[in-house]
């Protein structure tokens, strides 16, 4: 199992943890629950999964099979005009870095000295926007040219 496979499967780990984080923060916010160590833990796991995926992604971007450093662009390819390269080397990394920054901000709410309601409310928004950005920038199989399998090697 290579790094691309790990990067592929971690997508599901992030999506599942993120959906849990959203549901828990939404319930905490709307039902005015107290913020617990359990809430913090699930936000933390979500952030860790995102950061591991980020590191693997950065490695792929620089040194992978389309790596900017290891391979460079094929002759005659203009990165912004070629759909494939623009997606994998620009759109996907940019979208995902934004999403991971939002997840990090969401986790950061756990440590802020604000009311529990504010923690839940802000984290819920950060995580929800992150989820939308991830859903928009994953190379889903139905996407033309850039589509990839739902599971490693699929
Ligand atoms: C939430 C974060 C991320 C998710 C869910 C995600 C998801 C994916 C998926 C599903 C693939 C296709 C894997 C396959 O072909 O089996 C992929 C490929 C790729 N990702 Fe990400 N990614 C994330 C973050 C990043 C970041 C931050 C970068 C770069 C900084 C990055 C760079 C790449 C590259 C370069 C590829 C193509 C690798 C190759 O085919 O050799 N990804 N990503």
C-alpha cells in the first residue's frame, strides 16, 4: 500500500470524523450542552487525520508521480490551461489546504476561553464549511478527466 492509497483511504477517515464533529457541535450548540473532553477528542482526531493527509498531499505535490519537484510539467503543458494538472497541482491542494485550516480553527475553539455555546457554534460553522470545500475538491470518480476510485486501487 503506497502513499496515494493511504491518502485515498484517509479521505474516508476525515469525512466520517468531520460529519461526527459537525453533528456533535450542532447538537451541543442547539441543545445548549456543556462542552466535554469527549467533544474535544473527536475534534482533535478530525484535525490529526486532516494534518496527516496534508503531509502526504504535500509530499505527493512535490515528489509524487506528478510532483512539481520530482517530475516537473511535461513539455508544452501550461498548468493553468491543462485541466488535469490544474486540478491536481492547483485546485485540489488549494481547496484542501483551506479546508484543513478551517478544521484547525474549529479544533482551536476547544481551547478558546469563550462560552460553550460559542465554541460549539463557531466550530460547527468551521467544520461545515470545511466539509463543503472537501466535497467540492475531492477527485470523485464521476469527475471528468480527474476522477479517481472511491477506494485505494479500486
Ligand atoms: C482533506 C484533505 C484531502 C483529501 C480528502 C484528499 C483526497 C485525495 C484523493 C481521494 C486523491 C486520489 C487518490 C487516488 O488516486 O487514489 C488525492 C490525490 C492527490 N492529492 Fe489529495 N486530498 C487531500 C489533501 C491534499 C493536499 C493538502 C494536497 C497537497 C498539498 C493533496 C495533493 C494531492 C495530489 C498531488 C494527488 C494526486 C496524487 C497522485 O495521483 O499521484 N491532497 N487526494
